[in-house]
C-alpha cells in the first residue's frame, strides 16, 4: 500500500490477556517508531528501529511490552498480561530517514486497544 | 530526560493569526518539528526546523531559536478546518534521531 498500515484498527481484550499489534511501514523506509497516545494526551515514545541497528527501547513502560522488526519491514508490538492502563491508541510511524538527516514521519491510523 | 511545554488550548476566529509556542529542555537537541492531528486521525507532518529562523510553507510558518530553546508555529488566515491538535516534537541525537513529542495544543477556530 501507499501508506503505513496498522492492524487491528480496534482491539478489545480482557485484563491479563496478551495482545499483538502489527505495523506495515512504507516500503523503503528505514526508520520505524511506535508511540502510545492515551485519550486527549500527547504521543508517548515507546520504541524506535533504524535499519538493522539495535532498537532504542528506552520508552517501553515495562517488561510486559516488547517489539520486533524484521529487517526494514513489518513490526509487531506485543503487550503481555494487559492492564487497564494499557488502554490507548498505539501509533506506528515510518520515515525514509537515512544517515543523520531526520525525515518526515508518516503515521498509520493507529490500533485502538481497550482493556476491560 | 527531556521536557516540552506548549499551551494546552488556544482559541481564535476564522481569518485570524495564531501563534503556538513551544519551549523545550533536552540534551542532544537536533531539530524541532510540528505535527497536526485532527480528532480521531493520524498525526501529519507540518514543518521541521534545524537552524534558527523562520520557515514558511503556505499559511503555516515555523520558527526556531536554539539559543532560547524555543520555537513557535504561526498559522495565518485561519480556517475552520485548522481546528485540530498541534504537537511540537524534538529530534534528539542519541546516535540516531529519536523524535519526542510534546503534550499538544488544541486549537479551536470559531466562525
């Protein structure tokens, strides 16, 4: 597709269950970000992938959160043993960032997670 | 760590000019970006400033003063469709360029 694709768009789960969110970045984009946005709040940085380098995981809120990316393609964000405070929209963004020049981030529509 | 401060809400009327300020404190500052987000939508890129001064793109302009750790977004000839949240975001050089967002400013444009 032409843009960043995220799935599922909506996910309702029970407290304690694991969830997996998927992000398909724009083809050729080397940088990929995950953010969390609670209702009416700003974007909270979670994790950043750049090419084949080790990811910057400094924003992951707890060890229940993990993310993987295969090369420069699909990324999955996994939340284990979900809690009600995990309820939020999870946004993925990709960028054609190369070298040291920051680029525009292209965001997906997000995955809205509701933990009951 | 880092912090970015923006006003939580700004109101204006159609046709007016509005300025949304952003002050930041961060190590490894590389540049400042602005994003727009309509309710229920994805953030979209507006501008990027790496050097001091004003960057103009149509009705929107963005300014950066690195010495003052300050920037602003200027919106001219406001239209109803400009009602949205506006986020400033700092690029931090941590080996790579990590983008950290502020809490956002909600702009309400009235007729």
